[in-house]
């Protein structure tokens, strides 16, 4: 029959659930996709229900059918860390202590009982209720689905129980932890402090900080000065990648903010940026400085992992492993021959890792020998919807559509993209992790120099500086990018091939941000960032044949085997899940067309939609 295990992450951010059967990943989904609350941290009731409804072999499950439910960290150990931290920093931290301890006593300290009550609502009790360590969950999510029989493992995030980063080794079904970095010293928390100080939201704005970094001037004295401040005043970076943080400048251990604002203002000479205020050059230079330090820290950790394990393979997970710029630099460093990153590297992925850790460690099940490919199924692990679902949704909204064959659908969509249209694309099973990989995606023509501006301002309603990713045929990647390495999960940055670049003006770095943004940098300008970088997704026929066919059709029409891919959502909302979510997003934005399954919706033919104007926002760079 095989073991049936459900993994759960919850109560911090990005709650999720994942179902295993006999060690194989059957289903996984983040709670936010179903609850429609971005970064939902609540008990993942909808995600658990979706896992059980999907079941195994078409047969739904009840909670009593499961051999185990596994939570992704150990709350009692985390509570121990909180209490020891308050004691060590006393009398600092009284305000945080008073605000957080009642929540712990009421909800988290007795989490086992809380979970048992929640799980009983799904029909009985699992045979086992288990708790995995936070960074073991990350390590398991990285190693067990990887294509490697053995590997070095590096996990890096803000903090779990005590650990903030680990170095380990995976071999067969075994995972061994070799080194740990402990709270309050954390490269993830350091990066989040800069996220906070540059005016973005912690635990979600880190992507924005990474996207802002190329607007910094790498040759400027300011970037050099900021980097020196980070490495001498704020922190001490050791040769093995471990980090010491000067707590006189931080408030996360005992306070309610990430940084001590007055101290940072004296140190850097600029005040805390208010959200949505103008982005000036000093904040861009600050973003570049912390990005450079983060890349150095990750590279040093990887070098230490290579030394400790002797492996030529590396697996990565934890929130910092979503920093695709650092990942790309690490791959180009040559420290490892092969690198694999868990697509849901953050806390959501802990649900999957916890289930895998239970299967291989608690239940002592052998690991099947990888056959050169990972076991993530392209990360297409979430809910799927039928033609009937789309037809019922269309009837409810009075939506007008035409039904096409698969070949006709790809041909029509390719023609629309080539004509400058923006198309929403909703197909198959939802992606697992924060990246849209061709099933819940908004598409555009990368050759169009106006496409980035159009997508940011009229579709996504977000800051105009943020770049877009290319989806490129895997077999054509080297035609467009320097290295052309496989990147199926959009977790590696490559650089546009030199032959495709256009020269930059001599005064480029002294130009205003808006002029930098709209300077034509290559023949695929919509996916070329300021430093010629691109967050690449390579599309493989084996894992997503329909998306591969669409891009192939676009290539036949235009000569370019590459399209713009951005997640199917607007600022502040999760990626769409259902056909209804897709249609609402389509109608509330200035998207031109929508494809759901084999149904094509033309905006011009749809009934009047009154909510559209409420989604528009203005930004300082626009």
C-alpha cells in the first residue's frame, strides 16, 4: 500500500500542505492560493482539504487513512529560544515579550493539542503526529527530491528554532548536519533588515530588494562605503560563511522592528525610506551593497560545504535560496558541478520537507536511486480544473469565449503575443512555490520595448523598476544567455548573450532611475535587467509539453524561442488558482486576452466590469 504522509507548515508565513505516497510527491499547495490571503500564515485548512480530496489514485483520503502528519518545525524548541533571548537581552525587549508571550501561551505552546483538534475535522486521527526540526525540513526538501544520490546541503533563512543556516550532507536516505549558525546571527535577517530600511515589507519584499540592486552604481564610492559599513560595523563575515551581527544596530531579537532606525541613519547618512516614497540613488546603492555581501556569504558557505563533504553536488533550500542572483553567481563559481534548489525553498517548502524527512528518517524507508532527474514533476503539483469548471464559471459571469484545439490555441496565442497583446495563461496543475512556471502565467513579447512598462503599470499594478523573467525553450537557452544552463524553476540568474546586447551610454550610471529603466539594452528588452541579467526559466517538453509547444509556435512565427513570463496575479494578491480567480484578475486589469484550458476570452467581447478602476495605483518612478 505504501506510507501515506501529510506535511504541514503554518503559523509564521506561507502556510502549506503536501501529500506523499510511498515517498512520491502526490500533491502540494500553499494555503494562500486557496484562501486568497497573500502569505497566509493560518492553519492550512484549505490546503489540507485539497490534499485529502486529491487523494491517491483518484481515491480521496480521510485523516484516519494517513500514517503520519508532520509539522515542519518544533514549537517547544522555538519557545525555548524566545525565552532565552528575552533573558539574555533583559531589560530590553519588554514590549515584544508582553505582546508575543500571550499568543504563545494561547496558540503555539500547546501546538500538538491545537493540531489534533484541527486535524479531527478531516475525519479521524492520523496514526502518528510528528514534528521535524525547521532546518531539517528545509534540508530534506532540498536533498530527497534532487537528482543526486549524494550531495552537500546548504540551508539559509531568517531563523528556525535556533538555526539560521546549516551545512549538511545527504547520502542515500541519510541526512547529516555538519555545521549550524545560530540566532541572532543570520544572513537572512540581515537581508530582511535592509528590506525593511529600503521601504519594503519583510518576508515578501526581499524580491524587490534583489530587483532594485542592479540600479545601484557598482563603481560608486557610496556602494563601496555601504559595503564596508555592512562588513565592519553591522557584521563580521567569517571565511566559512558564518556571520556575527552587532545587535546594537538591530531590533528583531527583542523589539518589534528589524533595525534601530536612528543608529542606521547615523551610520549610512540616509533615513528609513517610507513605503511607496520616491526611490533615490542612495537606496539603490544600499540594495546593491547588501546584495553583494549576501552573495559573498552564500559563496563562502558553499565553499565550506564543498570542503566538508567533498561532494561536487549541492542542494539549497531556505528563504535565502530564493535569491536567484546569488544562486546564479554560485553556479558560475565552479565550486560545484551541479546545483539543485527546492522550488518552494521558503517556509511553504518545509511542509514537503517535513513529510519527506518522516518517510526516510522516522519510518526508515530507503530512497529510490535518482535517474538523473528530480522528482518534483516540474513543480506542477497543485490543483487542476476541468473544462466543465471553466464553462460553469463562464456562465456565472456571462463570460464570452471560443473553444479551440490545442494546436489552434497555440497558434492564436502566439499571433496575439507577436501583435503586442498581453495574455493570461491558465493551464493544468498549479505550480508549487512562489514562481509561475507556465501554468498560472501572464505572457508577453520579449522583443517589445514597451512590454515591461505595460505589464508593470497596466497589468501588475506594481513598481515600475521590477524586472520580468523570460521563459525560453531549454534547447535554445544558449542562444539567448551566456551560460544557457538548465533553470526549470526560475531560480537562477543568467546574463543576456553579448551578441544580443546593445551598448550603454558612458554616463549610464549617472542617469536618473527612469532613464536607466527605459534604455534599450538588448533585442529582448522586456526581459533584460539593467545589468543585462535575466531570471531565466528553461521550458522542457518532458514536464510541460503545452507550454513548450506555445513557445515553439511563437518561435516559428517570430524566430524567437522565448517569451515574457510573469506570475498571474496583481500586486498584493496571491497567484491565481481557479478559473474564476483568473477571470477576475483578467477583467480587473488591462490584460487583452485570457486562455483557460482550451478556452480563449477576448477582453473586447466581455460584459462590462465595474471593479476595474479600483486596482490602479501610482508609483514614484512612473
